C-alpha cells in the first residue's frame, strides 16, 4: 500500500494548509453568562456557540432509574451560511440534516459520561452555528465537550454531585471530532467549505482520548473510496483529534 | 403636573443607573462574514446578532410592482435566558411572543426605507438573541437598522441600486428603539431584566431621527398608568433614542 | 399646541361620523346558550361573538397557588372579511396577528380581575369575529369584559365563589377598548375598515373605569406621529372608552 | 312488518315532539354582509352560519378543464357546545370528525350543480356552528344549499355566468339533509343532542327534491339495526327533507 | 318493484364476475410475527395487512372505569396505488379520507366486543394497504376482525382475561364488511377499482352475523339513488357478508 | 494484529450462525403490481417491501438541467416491531431515525446511477418495513437496488430511455449493504435484533460491486472500538456484500 498522505505536496488546498493541518482552533469559555457551560469554538471561520444546560429531571424512559441523560440540539442561524437558509422554527420543523447532527452530538457525548454518577439530571447541549465554513458538526462536538465538563464541574463544586471516595468524576474521558476527506485524490484533515463542496469523500470521525473510535461516518461523494483511503483518513483523523484534545485541556486549564 | 423624572433620586435601580441612563451600548459591525450586514449589538448584557440578507425576489403580493420589501425574523437561542427555553424549531412552531416581536421589527424598519428606490428585492433582518437581559426587541431594532444600512450601502456601492440624480438613498431616516417603564413608581429608561420583571408598566418605543413616533407599545403590568406617567415615559424614551441614533451614526462612520 | 380635534370639520369621514363619534354600539347578552357568558357585540358592522367559559383547572404554572387565570382566544370566520381568508384550522396554525390579538385580550382582562378571589379556575374568553369592518380587537375586549362579568357573577350566584365579608367581588374595575387614528391629518375615534386601511396612524387603547391606561399600541402607517397627535389621540380614546363603559353598565343592568 | 313509526305514542321525546316532527326551522338570509351568500340556519337550538364565497380560480386538478368546483369547510366555535372544546386552529389541526363532515357537505352540494355551467370558479361553503344541539351537519347542508343558490344567482344576475339559451341554471335541483334515529326503540326525525347522545342508531340522510338519495350514513350506536328499521328511518327522513326543501324555497322566495 | 339484481345478465363487469359474486377472498393468519394478531387479507388484488396490538392501558376518558377500548389506524403504502401518493408521515398529517376510514374501522369493531370483559386494555388494529384495487376499507374491517379475535383468544389462553362462569368471551359476534354499488344501472357486489371509479353509487356496508347493520355509508356518485336501488344493494351486501363471515370462521378454525 | 474473526468459535450467536454468516436472504420481485419495481426482501425475519416509482418530473433544483433524481422514503409499519410504535403519520412528523435512514438510502442508490442518462425523471424508492428483526436499513438498500434496476430496465424496454450507442445503461454498478458489529468481543456479520440490542459496536456498510465503500457508519454502543476491530468489521462486511450482490444478480436474472 502506498501512503496517500505522502503524496500531498502535489496538491494545493484552497486555504494553503498542509494536508494534515487543522484550521486555527479557538475555544472561548464563558462566552455567555446564563448557561452552566458556554463555549464559543472556532475551527477557522466556522464558529459554533455550545452551551450546556442542567435540568434536574430526566426523560420519561429514565425516571426512577437513578441515571442521568445527555442530549443535544443543533441549529444554524439563518445567515450563518453563504446564502440565507430558512429558519427552521418558521418552517415548523427541523430538517433531516439537523436531526441527524443533533443525534450524533448526543450519542458522542454520552460516550464519555458515567450517567449513574451524574444522577437524575439532564444536560442539554445546544450547539448553534453563528458562522459556517464547513465542519460545523465536528466543531460542535469538540466545543460541547468543554461546555459539558464546565457544567459537570459546577455540579461537583456546588456539591450537587457527590464524588465517590475513589474520586472518580462523571466524565471518564475526553471526546473530540474532526472531518477528513479525499480532496483531489489526497487525504486531508479538517475540511473547510471550499474543500467540502468539492471533495470525493467526506468522513466525520469522533474519538476519545484513548484513541478509540466513538463514531465514524464516511460518505463517498464522488467515487467509492478504497480501504487504503479509509486507513489514511482514519490516521489523519486520529492525529487531528489528539491535537484537539490537547487544546480542550488547555482551554479547561485556562 | 409634577415631573416624575425629578423624583428619581428616591429610588435605586438594581443596576445603580440613573433613571434616564442607558445601559452600556456597543455596536459591532461585521460580526459575521457572509451576511450583507452583520451587527452584534449589546444593551448591557443583552446581546443580539442582527444580520441583513438581500434576496433579489419579493413576496407574491409585491411581484411586478417595482417595490422592495423589508422583513424580519427573531429568535432566542435556547440558553440565552436564565433558564433554558424550548427551541422553537424543535417545538414545531414560533410562539406568539416571537411572532409579535418580528412583526414589530419589520414594521419599524419599513418606516425608514423608500421601497421604490430599493427595487424588487427583499432584505431580511434576522435578529437572534445570544444573551438576554431585558430589552431584546429594542436592541434588535436598533441593531437591525445598522445592518440594514450596511446592506443597502453595499447595493449602492456595487451599482445594484442606482441613485436618482438628487442623490437620495433608499434609507430616508434613522430608526432606534428603547424601552421605558415605571419602576417602583419612578419612570426609568432602558429596563434590564431585573427591572422588567418587577415593574408596573413597560413600554417599548420606536422613533425616528425626526423625533416622530413609529411604534408605541405600553402595557400596565401592575396598575394602570396615568397620562402624566405616559408623558414622562415618552420624554425619557425620546432622550434615549436620540443618544442611540448618535451611537448608530458613530458605528456607521467607524 | 393647536387642538387637532378642533380642525375636524375640515374633513369628511367616509361614514359621515364626527371625529369623536363612536359607531353604533350594540351589546347583546345571552347570544348563545351554553357558555357561562355569551355576548354579541357590534361596533357598527363589526360583530364579534364573545363567550366566557369556566373551567375548574388552571395551567400548570399556577397549580396549587390558589389563584385563577384569565385567557383569551381570537378567531375570524373565513368570510367575516371582504375577501375570504384561509381558515386557520385548515392551514394548521394561527397567524401572528391572531396570536398578537389574543395575547392582548388576555392581558387586558387580567387587569380587572382579582385572581386570588377567583380561585383555582380558568376563564377562557373566545372572541370570534362574525363580521369584520375594522376594530375587531377593541370590540372583542369591550364585549369580552361583559361576558367575563356574567361568568363571574354566575360563579358568585351559585356559591362557587364565596365573597369576602367586605363584599368585594373578583372584578375590581371595568375595561373597554377603542381604536383611534390620524385620518387625513385629523384625529378620529373608532376607525372603521375604510378609515383603517387609509390612515396615517392607528392606535388601540385599552383603559379602565379609573381613566388609567391598560394597553396602548400605536403604529405609524404613513408618517411618524408627533407628541401632540399622540395627546389628541389618547384624549379621544379616553372619551370613547368612558362612553363604552357606560354602555357596558347598561347592558349588564339590562 | 309492523310500522315502527306507528308505535310512537308509546315514547316521549325529551323535547315533547312527535316522532316525525322537525324542530323549529329558521333560515335567515343575508346574516352577514361580505359573502356572496350568507345564511344563518337554525334547527331548534342548533345554529349554523353558512356562507358561500366565490373565487375565480379552481384547484389544480381542474385547471383548464372549463369546470367549476364546490367545496366546504366546517368548524365549531369552541363554546358552541355544552363544554368548551379546543379550538382546532390552536391545536394545529382539524380533527377527523371535522374533516369527515366537511367532505360530506362538499360532496352533497356538488350533487346539485352543473359544474360546466358554473365555469372555472370555486364556491367555498363555510359552515360554522355558533350553537350546537345535535344535527349540525344536516343543518349545515340544508343552509349551505341556500347560500350556494344566493351566490350562483348573484353570478347570473351580474352576467358573470351566461345562461344557455334553454335558460338552464347551474343549480339543477335542491338538496337538504336531516338526521333520523332509533330512540328507545322508536324511529324519530331530526334528533337533538339529548336524543343523539342516547339513541341506538343515528343516520344522516341527504336527499334531493326528486326524492333520490345523495348520501346515507347510518351508525348503530347501541345494537345493530334491522332492515325494517332502516326502512322506517329512510321514510321519516324523506318526509322531513320534503318539508325542509319547502322551507328553503320559501326562504329563497322571501 | 322490479328486482334490480335480476337484470344483471345485461351487463358485463370488467372482471367478468356475476353481479352478486365476491372477488377471490384469502385470509392468511400469522402473516407477521410480533403482533398478537396478524392477518393478510385479500379481496382480489386488494391486499391489506391487519395487525392487532394489545396494550395494558386505556385512553384517558376510560381510565379507572374497568372497560377496554378498541381503536384502529389505517394507512396506504405510497405505491399501493396506480400512481404513487404522498406518504402521509412526510406530509405531516393524515388526510380526511384516512381519518374517516380509521374511525369507521374502530366503530365497526367496537360493535362486537364486550369492553367490560376485555378489561382495562386497548387493542389497536393497524390496517395497512399493501396493494389497492378498490374496497380497501371493507377488506380492512373483515381482516381486522380476524386479527382481533386472535388477539383476544391469546389473552384468554394466557389467562390475562378470565372468562365468566357462563363462558361468554369478550367477542360476542362476527363483523364483516363489503361494498356494493350501482354499476351501469345494475347493483353489483364487492366493487373493484375499475368499477369503483366508474359507478353511479357506492355503498359500504358493515353487518354482524345476526344480519344486523352496523354501518351503512352510501354515496351517489353519478345520479341520486332510489329506494329500490337501496334495497337491492343492501340485499346484495347481506349475501356477501354472510359469505365473508363463513370465510372468517374457516380461517379462524384453520 | 490478531485476526478477531478467527476467535469466533469462542462465542455463540443467539441465532447459532457463524460470525461471518448472513441470515437467510430472500429477494422476491414483483411482490405488488402497480409499482415499476416491487421487491420484498428478507434478511431472516426482517422483511422490507421496496418499491420503485417513476415520475416524469424532477425537484426544483434540477429543473432544466437534463438530469434525473433518485430519492427514498422509509417507514416502519407500527407493529413491525416487538412492541407497537406510534404511526408517524398520526404523530404528524417523521422522526430523526426515519429521516436519517431515508437520506442514507437515497445517497447510496444515487451512487450507482448515471443521472444524465436517466433524464429528467425522479425515481422514488419506498422502503416499508413489514417485519423488523434488526438490519432494516441494510435490507432496504439491498432490496431497493433490485427495484431500481427493474424500474430502469422498464424505462429502457419501453424506449422512454434511449441508450447511447455504446450501450451503457443508467445503472453503472451494483450496490448492497450489510451491518457488522462487535458482539461479545467478536466481530459478526449481519446483526439480528437480539445481537443489535446487545452489541458493543454497530456499523452499517454500503459497498459497490467494485469493492469500494459508498457509506460507512459506525457507532460505539458500549466501549470505543479499535482500529483492528474496524478492520475486522470492514473485512466481514465486504465478504457479506459480495454474497448479497450475487443474490441480487440471481434475483434479477430469475
């Protein structure tokens, strides 16, 4: 098998980035005041406001089981995009893409929380895209993780959650996400809109800090992708996610 | 008639402001990149993102009449408020308050535009509340005016709108809005959430730079308000709006 | 300040009325049989059926607080208007105007009821426009007040509500509403459709029998209105509302 | 076969009517002003406002075929009934009963109109129940027929519809409807609410002035009904409908 | 009165059937595995999957009354018909025809069940049309009866329902349904699509095994039908339903 | 890397299948009559009816471009599952899972069609689950491919689609799908419900007959999955899809 990442000098990404280079990532905690966690995350020009809201109730199917719940909602401001999109509230329903993304965010973040330790409360992660330039769902997951940790730390600090004697907290790992794709034949990391709308394959990868896969969603846009391309993409994704998890740690330490 | 504003020393506003004092107002143009106008306006802790989007179509009732249209949509991010509100897109409909506010914004801004000069295009003003602390609708109107001017200036600069020989532009006046109320018996300007939820009367006033009223909506929350209170409130509103229009001019000049 | 009402001889209202003249008002109690209060009110050709329905429950946010609730719904029969409008039930949602009006009716009538004395029950005021000729919301408020009093008197008569020893009833004041506007430069009272669709300013005023303002909603349709015009309009409104409250009393005594 | 109507002396209807006796029927034309036909019909305490609205368009499936369309919508005011029902516009959809009734009204009235002579226009019959006491759908059909004739006569009088040289008009027969049922074992005509909610069988019959059946909808509420009961009910219905058609003629002549 | 069925030799039905001849009827129990009753019924090319699902709850209006409930839902697969119809789930609502049919199925089957003996449980009959060729609602009722009996027999067999000492079961009679009509002047039994779309009158008849009528719904499509035609149609229906009830018995015995 | 499939003897699948063994697959063409393609596909107890409907129109965004469109809708009959689910048409909206699946089916099948050769027509694939036992989306894709080929072959046979001189048809490859997962630590092929609800990782794979990936969607249900597990799962999927494509060919040849 040839190493597809090795061939990258042959192409120029529209942004001038190297194939394995993330966009500039910024994580701004406390962007708004009311939420228990509030993070503005930027992946280049993609900016997503992620808030974590704590509610002392759980959905019906969990009532009385002593477990908590993590759920997510996703939205794009109508003019976060190049041309204005309809407001979903005005159209009277959330589209399929929206529902798909918010289900993905929720599943991803449930994968790092001990819901028994959380107790009977729900944390809702609202991920609202202020500006879109590709990769909104991966930015949302990466930012929502930070908001979630802030909210849970608040619950621990206030005594609402009592830690067990071993000191284990309800968050047992870090979660981050990034997109990878095949752009003009070359595997690239963290696609922006210009690449995303012109690539052959687009894959969203969610991983934890143990290097395990949480979610993997790949779609052949142009031609079917091969197993070696899959390998190259997951390798790129892993390196990107390791860097994102470092940036999450720095932000949380800041 | 006694002057109710004169009695203000007797009370303390929760914020410590004088009765006729606005909150700190900030107007940040170009907050996002894609929209033809994009303004983040802050009235203290109330922050509203106002974007203006140009579309070269008009609603059915105006087709072929050579006139443009100005319309508005309003939304609150679910956790812009103290406790999380349901996402309207998820509930499947916009509530009465939302519809009422977006109708108000649209009417207010149509009052400063020559729709014949605008030509057959629609400008949609999306006002999305990132953080709420009272007065979101008045902040929205005041910020949307700046986004609207930016969008129309862009149309003039690109030659899409040809100005008549007299040089008259489609925007023939400035529009701003502020709330006033009777708080513990004293008329006050620009209510924040603490005042708004505890006042006797709440009035939203929209005026133009000629000192004329565009919209006036007053509601007695506690007891009915008297004519002298109405006078005191409209006087306060006028002074506040004059200041807001100055700030709009400075922002547009900046 | 000149007195704008003094200049009225100079114009002719389409109806031939004097500027300060109400349309013919009729209030017919007991128009239908099942409701606890049922009033057909006519402001000229505008006819609104207002019913008051008592339910021994309150909305969730009031449960267990010992207080009652007053709410309103508004609708127009599809062919109450010059051209048929879509039936909101068939379109699957109530429009913004409908929601705005029913919120206004509800707020207005809550301003005359002691909800503690009412006890844990809800009174719903359904205001259905059988024929529209301008001013449907003000006719609705004025008629709904009479239906509300009938319903509450019924509760007192049946012993469901026990009055305190002071004899105070849950209704502590009268409420009526009227529209005023600037028509061809002249302030006029109680606009009909011909005036409403051709006026410069349109204002809906709700007041109580103490001369206090409950709601004030003014909109500049043509040009912005001045403070002296505001004064002239509120003066006209006050005189109209005084007359409407007399007519309510006569109807209730009849 | 015994004649079940002969046995009627044995029972007392709650209203004291004879088994074959209609309630008091009133047909008031011109009840509202805007519609091309507007009829308030009363079957005793059941009162339905039926308006006919003409629109110079047809639904998509008829466009360009030179034929017209007759359709109907039905609604009940929330407090037309003993206890308040939800407003369908507020619930966001029309219930199954409503849809079923409005489909029945539309089919029934299409059975008396030559849609080719009508030309490419739609007549919508809005049947809104102001007060319900049983038999609202049959009152609606009987009243809507009168509103429909008024609307079509208006089109002929204005020259919008040109009659063929034979003078044939678009309405080629009269249509009326009545309910019949088996109440305590006895067939009765024109059930009111007290009977309707306590009967064994309920049947709605629509017939034309030639004695032909247009619609027949019978439901066994208690026990299954026999063929002789079916015969007795249709005989009663026919006599009632003959009388209703006389009353329609008198109203149209008045 | 002449016997209209006697004249049948004069016409040819598109299918070549005799006027009083049913299509080939097949009743296949256990078509799917999960439901408590699951029947695929065919009336010729019309194929409807009827499942009965038991739920140990009742709707709110029956709670605590010791009675059960029988309800039905109906749907057509989008391409069960000649041309594809919109999927109701995608359109966001069930149409009037669907609601009307499912109300009919529910009422019909409640007429053969002792809801006291059933106890506080709901049986939902889902009738989904896999292939439509006329008469889907009558096939649905006839098949749903078999699924209902299977479900109730299962409850008895498992001991969930205890029979009274007299051995009476909750199902006290058989129910079946068939359509009849006047096709080219001749009464015919069990219309297929070719006849249904070209007939003068269409009537759906639901009867029990005692020969009593449960539901009768006749509609004149072309001209009004006469009493002798009604008699001929109900006679035909009765013979068809007797045969269907035999086939139900055989299927249940099989 | 150890070969995880080699370790399979250590576990017992609930069904007794070998880890790399598909369930019994049946593909029945012409299951219903009206659709241009109609396939009942079974993956064991999972049975999905897939119909292909041709419409000579395209969605707005493709009008006038000379290209066709392939889209899909998915539904589950309410009692296809162990316990009855709500009917989406009755709830008034399609859930997120439904939308996600139908988007997946549509994308997958567009990957094998030359939309230029198809011409301006839409083929809608309706995939309705009659019985569910895990893997409904992969069965749907596999069956819908066969229905699609039947529909396109019909268009070619009727001359509606003219093939280019090279003889290339609009379908340029085969598409099939299967699920794989990690069940009790062992990679297994084609999960049934018992495995699906108790597995650690669940992955749906869509591939073409060239061995390329079209879609890959993996979700860690229990713990994050490793790269070697990913490799083992995709290897299993590939072998399963090769077998499914053989079965599709046999069915199409049959």
